[in-house]
C-alpha cells in the first residue's frame, strides 16, 4: 500500500507542478448546456493544491 | 538450508485460512463508514489540530520516518477500524502527506517524503564501523566474546551403557 501511495503522490505532485497556475473559472452549473463538466476534476489534487498554496502564502 | 533462514515462510497462513472465519466478524469486513475522499479528509484533517496526535506525528517525522510511511500507517488504521475502504485510504494519503509537510515546516523539522530517489551504496560494513568510531561506541561483537569466555563449559554426559545403546567408535 505504501508503494501505491508513493506513486500516487509523485503523480499528483508532477501534475500540480506541470499544470497552469490559474485555472479559468467555469460558468454556469454542471449539467447545463455549454457549461463545463466535472470530468477530469480530481478532489485530491484540489485538496493538495489548496494546502500547498495556503502553506506557501504564509 | 537457506529456506529455513526465513521464518516468515513457515509462519505464513495456510491458503484459504481467511475463508474459515465468520464473514463480517472484523470491522474491515463491514461496509465503510466514510465512502468518499471528502468525508475521509473531513475526518483526518482535524487530527492535526490535536496536540497529542500532532506531537506524536512530529516526533516520528523527526526520527526519520518517511511521510509516505506515516500516511500509510494512518490510513491502514482507518481501514482496520472500518472507517473507510483501502481505495479511499490511498486517495486520502497525499492530502495527509501535504498536511504533515505543513506541520513539519511550521515546527521547523526536516522530513523525507519517501519519494526521493535512493542513494546508491547504502550502509556498508566500513560505513557502520566509521559511524561506531565517531560515536565512541564499542561494537557489540566484543561483548559477546567476553560473555562466551566467562561461560563455563558444559560437562559432557557419559554415554549410557545399555544393551540397545549405540557403541561409540
């Protein structure tokens, strides 16, 4: 299990570092016509990014 | 025989042993209480505000335990108590690692995540001897030799001279 955790953390870390810093805001609700879907959104990446940003802003 | 040097092989469970117990007897065989990553994060994050838990975590980090290993232990505990499934445990682990980094940074403690590339070589006999010399510690082997010298030799039992006893050559 530890091996999987290490792999996942490395993957998330590289994904966050390679991603553009400012994500364009979505308009409208999910499911509406023309609105952005939640496909590809990973809550783990959101949590890690949030914690990292709040740590760096201290 | 090299196979006997590994006691784990002999202590391993018999194939199918897990199926002999009553189903649902253990907490991890019950439906998990927290089914999503969000719920698991909500459960684990407040732990880092408790002084007792935080001091324990920080002392382990200071001792050189990798953060990935710590996250593994914490999530495995959650699985064992039936809080969440293994999948949710793995998914929540990076969040725990990130929280531990924040805590270690705030406390000014150096840490290793566990994803760093391993150094080639590792500890050799020479490096161990050098470390012992630096710490002014005597190697344990010397003490053992002294103990062996102090121990009295066991007296040899005289062979029984019964009719069925084997003759010594």
